[in-house]
C-alpha cells in the first residue's frame, strides 16, 4: 500500500457514464452486437491485417473473444457476456444488447442511478418469477416422448447463426443429426441419475454439408498407410481392448531424488524392452485384440503385437482417453507388469471408414453413449462457425434436459414479458412502492426504460428496414416487410408471429412496437392445442435465456452504479 | 526542493481523497472501478483498496496513506471514515486559523518568518490535540457516551452467547459499506447463514472466526458468468481440484492423506542405487510394482475409499487405486492439506515398513465424496466430519464478472476480520490490551492522582508499596508491567461480574428489535463521582505541562492501572472499601467486547453533543477550541450518510431530533436498523487524531534524490 518505488499515479475519472466518449463507445459496441442479432443478422469479418486466417461470424463468443476493448466499462460488459456464454453457450448477443439498452435507456430518461438500480432489480424479480410460474404465457414444457419441440429448438439455434451459410435443406439435415447425436449420448439403462455420454465432433473439411453424418462410437483419424498396416481385422462378435495410460516406449520412469549408478555393460534399454515384450506376451495370452496407448508404443512391441494379430494404436492423446475408457469399459492401465484382467474392456466391432480423402479407424461400442458427429463443410472458416453452432445446440439440449421447458423465440418472449411488466407495474405498484423509497413517477419511468430495452432488443431482429408490430392479446411480435403499403388490412400482410405459434387469421389488434401503447394484460397460460399443432416453432433455451436476462440486468446495474474509475497507468 | 508543509496543502490533498471516498460511503454509496496494469478490472468500495489503487504521489498524501494503512493493520476497517474525518478536521482547523491570520498580517512580519510562526502555532495545536485525545476524549467516552452502548451478546453472563438478530444487523451494516447496493442484504444473509452453519456450538465462535479467516481462500469458490443470486453455501469441503480417479462409493468412506508418492522409488535423495545387472533392474522394478500393489491392497482392506495427496502420484498408483476402488485427488495445496488436518485432526499416511502392515493406519471418515460441477469445472466435494468446533461448509460465490466475485470475496473476508475485532476476547490480555489501545481513560489517572494527593482512598501501605513508582521511574515501570500480566487475570473476573451486576439498571431501547437487549451500561457511576472529577480535570492540566510528550503520558497510565490492579489483589482484606471505588473506576474505563451502537451516524452525533457540552463547561481555551473543532468535524459522517435523504430523514431533522432527545434525557431513537462497533469507531477517531498531529508537526517537506532506505536497485529508477 505504501509504496517506496516510483510508480506512476493512477488516473481517476468521476461519473464515467456522463462522458460523451464513453457513451459513444458504448453505442458503437451496441451497434456491433445489434447488427449480428437474429437469423437475418449481418456477418462480421475478423482479421488481423497481417494475413492469417479470417473469421466470418455473427456469434458473440467468437466476436468478443477477438475484439480487444480498452475502456474498462466495455471490458466489464464484454467479459460479463463472455462468461455467460462460457456457462450456457447461447444467448450471448441477447445479454449484451439488453445490457447496452438498459444503460442507454436509464441515461436517456435522466433517471438517478440509485433508484434505477433498485427498481431494475425489482422488475427483474418480477420477470423471473413470472417466467418460472405456471401461468407464464411464453413457456412451453418439453415432452420428451416426441422429438418435435427438441427439433424446433435445434433448428432455431441453427437458423439464428447466419454465418453458417446453411440452406433450408441443410438446416433440416444438420438439426436432425445434432438431435440424433444428442439422443445417442443418453444411456439406455438409467438408474436414479443420468450421466450423459459424449458426442465428439470430427472435422470433415472439404466435404459437403449434406455429407455430414453421425456414427456411434469413436473415430480415430489415421493415414491410409498406417491403417493398411493394421488391416485386416479378424472376424469376431466382440473385441477385447486394453487401454494404456502409461507410456509403452521403453523410457525409464522416475528414479527418485537420489542417484542411480549403472555399471558398465548393463543395458537398461534391453531390460526395459524385455519388460515390454513380457507385457506383450501377457496381452497375447489374455487374448487381447486391440491395444491402445495414450502415449507412444515401442516399435518392437508394435511389431510383436502385430505378429500375434493384435491391433496396436498409439498416440491417442489425453482428450480421447476419457471417452475411450467410458465407451469400452476399460480401466486405463498404468502398469507395465501384472495387468489385472478386470481392466480390459471390449468393443462390438472394428472397421475402417473413408470420407473424402480421410481414413478413420472406427470403434463401434456395445452400449452406445459415445458418438461421433462428422461435420462437413467446404469452407474452413464456415466450418469453424458451424462447429461452434453445433456445440451450442448440443449444450442447449443438455440444458433443456435439466430444466425441461423452452421459451418462445423470435422475440415473442421479450414483447410478451414487456407487456406483462408494464401491466403489472401500472396495476399493482403497491408491492414496490410500499417501502416509500421511490415515487410512482420514478417507477413508471424505470418500467418504461426496462420494457423499451426489451422491446428494442426484439426490434434489432429486423435488419431490412421492416416494421415490428405487437398484438394486443398475446403480446407477441409480428414483423412486416419494409416496402408494404401504409394503410392495409393487417391480417393480409402478416402471416405468423415471430415464434410461429399464432396466425394472423385470428381476430387480433395490432400496434407498432415503437409507438406508445396502452398497457394491456397479455394472455397467460398457453393453450395446449396450439402448442401441439404448430410444428415449426422458433424456440429458445429456457435456462440460458433466464440467466442471460439476470446477468444483463446485473451487469447494467453494476455499470450504472459506478461513480469513479481509477485507471492504473503503470 | 523544499515545500512548506502546511495545513493548506494537506487540506487540498485530503479534499480530493474525500470526494472519492464519500462517493462510496454508507448504504447509498456507489461503486468504483479499478483497472490494474495487467488489464484486470476490479470493482471496489473498500477504502484501503482504493487508496492503494490510486498510487498517490503527493508527499502529504503518502503520509496519510501510511497512517491509514497502519490503522488498518490494527483494525482492518474504517479507511473511508478515516479520510473523511481527517479532511473535515483539517478544514475546521484551516477555517479557525484563517480567522486568526489577520492579526498576523497586521503585524507585518516577513513571509518566511510568518511561516515559522505558523508552524509553531501548528505544533501548539497538535499538542492540544494530543492532550485532547488522551484526556478529554476518553473521559467523554466513558462518562457520557457509554450509557448509550448496546451489546451484541444476549446475556451478560460469562458465557457469551451471540444473538442472531443483532449479528445480522451488524453484518448488514458492514456489507452496506462494502458491496453493491443491490447485493448487500443478500451477501449479509449468506454470510450469516454460513457462520451459523459452520458453528458447532454457540460459545466457541471465536475459533470459527479464526479458522475461516486463516483458510478463507480454501473455503470459497468463485464462479463467473452466473447471476449473484446463484451464490450458495454447500455443506462439506470443496477442494479446488478434480478427482484423478473417481470410484463412486457410499457407506463407510475412509480417507487417508499422503504427502509423498506411494510408489517406492529407486533411490531417495542422498542415497545411491547401484545397478549391477539387468536382472537386478527388472527385479527391483518388479518389487516396486508389487509393493505399490500391496500398499493399495492394504488401504482397501482398511476400507479406505479416498486418497488425498499433496503430490502427483505416478500412473502405477493411480492404476492400482482404480483397481481397488479408491478415488484419488492429487496436487492439493499445502493450505488445503492443513485445513483438512485441522478439521479432521488426521495425520499424513506413513508408508508402512517392508511387509509389516501392523501400524495403525490414520484414517478419517467422510460422509460422502463426490464430484461437484460448477460452470463445467469439476471439483472434489468431501463431506468431512469435523472434530473441532468448525463444521466445514463452503461458499460458492457467483457473479457475472470476476471483478464482482472478487469484491464479494474481499468483503466476506473483511467481515470475518471485523468480527474478530469486535469479539476479541478481553479476558486474558484485558489490561495490556487496554493500555495498548488507549481504552483506559485519563479520568482514572486523575482520580488516583487525586486520591494520592488527598489520601482519602489510598492508604499508607499502598503508598509504601508503590512508593518507588514515581511517574517517570522507568525501572519500576517495567516491573509493574510484569505485575500487570500476573494480576490481570485474577482481577478481571470479579471486576467484570461486578460491572455486569451493578451496571444493568437503565435500559436504552431505540427500536423494538432491541427490546430483549440488555444494554450494557458500562457506566452507572453515580452523579456524585462525576461531579467529583469534573473540577479536577479542569484544574489538572495546569499542574501538568502541556509539552509533556506522549510516551510519558502512556507510561503514566500503565503505572497507575497496575497500581489499582495490584491493590485489588495484594490487599484483599483491606480493599473492601477500596474495591468499590477502584474496581468500578477500573472497569468503566474500557469498551467491552461486543459493544455496538445503532448505525447512521449515531456515534458521531452523540460524541458531538457530549464534546460540545464538555467544551461549554471547560475553562481552558485550547481544550474548548479543540473539542469544538473535533465535535464539528464529527458531523461530517452523518452529513454524508443522509445526503440523499429528504424531509423528515434529512440530516438537520435527525440532528435536531437527536439533540432534543439528549437534552431531555430521553432515549435516542434511530431511524435505521443496523449496528456498528463502538471500538471500531473509537479507534478510527484516535488514529485520525494521531495522523493529524503527525501532519501538523511537519513544517517543511524536502524532496531528496535518494530513498531514505538503502534500496539500491530502486534508486536508479528514482533518478530516472
């Protein structure tokens, strides 16, 4: 604290949010995030100006990881979004844009940060309790007996990432694959709690998207020459597998802190090799068919094993060890002698696969909890984006299994929620006002700031100059083409709402989202028949969106609460 | 280069610091964002952290920061209050001297000379401050303020019990000043829950404080990317490592602790292993494998299901552990190991000597052991069964960004430090501590001095025993200090008991929550006694030269306190009459552990009121002046706290209401719930006064090329 060395004094700025520069940078960041949002979002190309790879993306995780922000406030915002994404994979842009909107709105309305922060918290708790309640009109319970909703969820994730450049047909194909890959990771015989398996994404760069596929088991890429060496496999129902964690290269293990003196003429290499060959003999004696090693296998041992028709694969790598041991039921062996028979596992079959110019060694398990998703794409950078999207989709499915419900997508949840909050604070303000630390006006203003932050978030789904409408019954979102005539019969122009649940043929009243609305109570409790009949819904992950909402409000509150910034200039 | 050190320069510095500090003071305070040179971003409302982050350059500022940090080392709290007090004191002083300046100028003295004159004046004031601190302040604290004190303990018996309600109020106040506005009630509830869950029995809370403070890092896990509200308490200990091998197990799970690799090695350090043949090598390797196998087998027969290791175990050990169904957690830090040892009193596993497995294996039982997944990171979660008064629990702190998680961690850690301060056990080092912390009031000194002079209370024998102890006799002083240690524990129990019995008469009940509260009235001294001493204090300083330095003042105190303690102990049969007066006067001269006041500037307004009252009565001009200055500066804190309040809750309203209540001798009603420690506040005040005297005594700041210390590699930097 009390320093003796000369350090440069820090720079201290008061009320950072009032500065024009900060607001300008915030709005630039908001612009970047907003323009990426949604299925028709614009793509961003990231390159470093010195050559090297170029990344085309519209996803927050790729975008923010490569964006270097300098201002501390922006740093808080972006790290908060990144942390959210690393927990939930989805709803990163949602979180970022909502946070920016909230900060901007509170400032625009000239609210004092102190009350705005407290009220934001209250409004957030209104939102979360509504979203979690049974009467929530924008939540659908997931029925695992049909894949309908899960498929819609995956499809929504894929559609919302335009940088994957998928056609409609490809989207259908990939979403089916993802769902299949996910279902393969669910073990068949479940006890009290499910331990999900793993789906490994294998790159098939250079292949068409439509050639992508899902295979049960694990694929290990090999050169053709290597693969030909271990061929042919013998025919059998089941193959016995040994998986080594310890290196089989014949190197001497740790000899301790003291010195080891080796007399002249004593060859430790030979001694170790002898040991390895003994091990080989034991493996052959135990009728092992496949030996795999995380590290390197000594060529002599390999030779010995192949002479006895035992397939040996080395340099598997630490990443594959866990899925391999899980799939085959082996215990990774750490000893060079006396292997317990219980550490062997088995696979159902071994075969080779060829995709394009790539050869794979394929292990087919007895019980399928590990699968490989072979993902093809002609373009490297698009493949990266597609892989990230698939991972997001798989993660979203996992989250949905934990909390079996989904939210309506396409902006409908946000507009519905905004309508609900408006109505609640107007008709039941007592719960918030009873403590007397804020006035009715402050409450109304903050509500307006909060709700318009949610609504302008949905407004950013529209990038082509169209208009956004909301109906006065369900509070859903409807969008109109840009070049539509001004005065028309609305049901002719609109077809379905953002999430696809309601059609315009119902008797509804519409109003522009940007115009002042009279508050109304959006209809709670989704009708079950509506959910059952609609087969092309846009859906969002419940857990990710709820947490995104909370994180966005919390981060906005945090930034609004700042009175000083102390920048260390050392 | 030299610059005149003046109040003005110090005031300018303090004002800048004050604007920053006041923005984050109290429940309405806001956050401050600090960036580090590494690019990390930290949110903070912690005064010491902010001062540190500022990297202040100004010499005056450095003096202040040094004073704050030495204060914090002692108490761990109150940096913001410190700066604000200091600033207002300087402002008041500046205003006072500005008035007097005209007379100086009119005398038309040369500027340089005037500066020196000024400095002499400052020195004079600084001595007056010192006298104030040691004489008036403590007197006022004891005689007037103490009647408003509340206690955090539920009863005044010797067994001190914590009351949850007042504990919560105390924490709430602390977190109001440390974490963001939306989170303080949540964090304070979390902390309260945590504390009561960890405590095995009510009376041994101090051990829990100490342990949590020592192992705070190991006992909490930060998770970023989740909302703050997802923070929670988990039962058991969460190790910041994943299982190397995990074998699900239930029932009787035993654990062992290893601090070395279980697999034997060829040669240990300092020894030599000579290999003569290949066969020998193979046999020894075979032996190693067999040995490891045997040890792991043995562990399995002892029902060991989990091996905790501070080092990385070889593949061989991992393999055999898995074969025997033993889970393994490797690479534990030494702190984690010692925490586990402290909780379970388990000693590390010693490798059994060759083939004899008869040694008793040290194991401990755990309720469960399972992986815990937080934000896709896996941790080992153990349900340790405690053998001490701490029941292991961990706090999982969530937040959207690391900076916020860090802030909450710091605040929680600070809260444990603060509680340790409040509940410091005064039973053993009561006397020494008092003399260290200047709790003993000087009225005591006067009292005894008075009694010496008038020889009413002190009889001849005592005088004879302590004849040698004259005020400046250092040798005797050392001797009496040894007495002090010996007698202190004998005297206190009775003293405390008496204090409790005699002092519990009137009750101050500010709000309904405190109804059950037994207000510890530290002073129930009858008005007669006070009356007796009042004139004395007024008249006393005349006999005492004001230039007497502090050290002598303090030594006075030590001597005299010990004297009384000695009286109580050495002359038990004669002290019947004495004891009443001596022990009373003694026990009143401290702020007992767990003394609190309602939050919201109560301490400051009360002290302000009593100081002004005192100043009115006092005849000496300096004492009056200093008391008024300090009394006015004290109001700065409540002024800032109520800044944003309007109407009935605005500062003037509250101030007037409190004063009226005090004048009418009615209980002071506080509008806010929440409690804060009296001793903490008191310590801030004394530290500020010391800092101020330090600043005032500087007349010239000389900047030098070299460091005063001999740090050579830094010298070069300085010259650049």
